[in-house]
C-alpha cells in the first residue's frame, strides 16, 4: 500500500496538483530503509583520464576505491557531449532529444518534464546539491526552477587555488546532512566544477609536486600535437581531475564518519568528455567521438552491491534516473527512456550482464556555433564500431537526412582517426548500425527522423539570439 500511496501522490503532482503533498512525509515512521544516493559528477572528463580504465597513470585513488568496492563500468556514456543537455538528460532520464528546449545548452528544461530529483523529494528524500547543477541556461515561466533541491555552496576552502572553485564540496555535504531529519534518506548532487577550464597556469607544476606526474610523463591523445605547450595544458587539466578525486575522498570519509557509508549508493561520473583539440577541431567534448561521449563511471553500494567487478554492458547516464527511483521503491514515471541498472548492481557477475545492452546511442544539437555551422549529430556505438551521422541546419532535407556519415573500428582505432565509411568490407556493419540507430531514433521520437522540427528550430533561434546579444543580458528573454 505504501508504494501505491507514494505513486498516487506523485502522479497528482506530475499532473500539476498538490505540489506540497509530501511536505510532512515521515520517513522515520515508515522505518525507511531505502538507500541514500550520492551522485559525484565532474565537468568535462573523458573515460580515459581515469587510470582504472587503463590508458592514463593519473593517480585517482578515490575513484579506484569506488570501482574496486563496487563496479567499474567500462562502457559508460552520456546522452550528449555538452554540459546542459547532458545534465538535463540525467535529471529527466530521457535522451537529450526528448527534452524539447532542454536539448540545447543556454536554453531551459520545460517544467512539464518530470525530474527524478523532484520525484525523490515528493517521496520523502532530503534532496540537495553543491557546485554545478544543471546549466548553463535560463529560468523562465515555462521552465523548471529549483531542479536539484536546496543549493549548498556557502562554505568555501580557506585558501582557494587559482582557477579552481573555492567551494568546499565535502563541508557543504556535511551541512546538507546536518539539515535533514533523522533517518531521512537523502540524495545529494555533488557537481564538481573541475576539470572545466579556464585552468590555473601553474596547475602542471602542482601536478608534478603533489602527484608526481610531470609534463613529460603525461600520456598524450594521438590527435593532439605532442608539443611542450600541449603537455603543459594537459597537465593543467589533469591536476584538476586529481583535485576532484581528493574531493571525492573527503566525501567518502564523511560518509564513514556519519555512519552513512554502508547504505549509500555512490555514483562517480562526468557530464561529457575532456577538451581535446585536433588543430581547431574538437575531438572529445562537444563532438560525437568516443572521448566526447564516453565518460568514467563507477558505482558502489556496500550494503547490497557485490564489489570487485568490471561491467562491460553499454550504459547511458539516462539510466541513472530509473535506477534511483527503483531503489527508492518508486515506480518510474512514463516517458523515462532510460533503463534501470538495478539488476546489474545486484549481480555478482562481471562482463556483459544484460545481453540487450550491446549498443548505446548519443548525439548533440548545438554547442554555441552560429548557423549554418553545426555540430548536430547522432551516433551509435557497440563493442567494435562507432557509426556517426551529421545533420545540417539550413532549410531543406538536411534537417532529417544526414549530410555526412562516419564509421570507425574503435576496437583498433580508439581515437577514431580512420574513417571507414566508404570501405566496402564494412558495408554490412554500416548498414546494421545505421538501421539500429534509425530504429532507436524513431522509437524515442527524435525530431531528426520524425520531422517534427518546430521546437528545435525555435530553440536554435533562441540560443543564437542569446549568444549574439550576450548570455548575461538575456537571462529573461522570452522564448517566443
């Protein structure tokens, strides 16, 4: 009966009624045994940056600990390689193209799209955040306002490092925990600003001094020129990843100090890939390439989740929302296209646990360019290949028919330097992935195949108008 009551109340709220229905929810009276949830999400970090994935030697012991005590997900992907649509898709549990205006950076998330954070709060969870939540974008009458509960950013470190956020992430988590009712389960979004630029120009020296990683020992992506300048820039970035890992270590220690570690699900990931340039071309963040959409992912839950595993299922961050709701014993709202990870979390197996998780689909609509330039794309990835289609944004069929296609054997070409789209020996593989991609797009109502482009066209105009005028001067610019 308890689950039914929760769902009926949440349903009224999703329909626009009884918004304060859970203001006096008594978790203690229910003997609440549901897990706490800590989502630790960095800003701009490809999967390869974590040594647990085997490419980098950067010391990230806290991430390694979560992976060892829980599971390392070898194939964790974001829905979009851009912060705002990626974070919106996590909150909504939907592919970014299902979010209407929320598919774009510098726009907004419509209030008619339910967010898992709201559903948790309506069902008795203490919900809050620190650092970067959703954004950048605007809050207007048609959008969600407070998306991740109360923000805790007031406590700062005594001696902030240049270029690094002064927020004391762990101490703000402590304040959040102090504010909750006794025995109330919690969800906390730890939005780490690092390693997003601009970077402190002495970070590479700090990386060498504190972590023993000098510029000449840094692994360089093969698509970048191996120059001293690029090595220093990479060092400045990697220091912030190591710094972020220290913040994770402090949060894990705090959970132990407060007795919450055993029943807290800890998820560590990033919103999108690192900044990697091939000349002027983005090869990770804001690109459809593997290191733009493939992100680190480790999950731990000591009370219920077997540890010491590496999972090779293809997982998208949109899967987190239904996972959290299932663990909180709340039915998943209609419209969430993510798939719960609960069976994987509770499995004792490594490798491919769910045979149906053999591919993942990602994409992007806009990342600050002016039309007709476009980064609009969709991609599908499996164990061996990556297939990418690119769309145009001028008038005509290019809105729904790709203007370019790419195909890479990522198993042997992980940085996707050799486009095999015209190689006849791969024609069957191209056809298969192309068919799977289009089928998934149609199944989930992607405007790029349905032709329902009104919202996307209006939103493109809206965000480009904001950019021309200046984002800071258009925070209340009406959408119409």
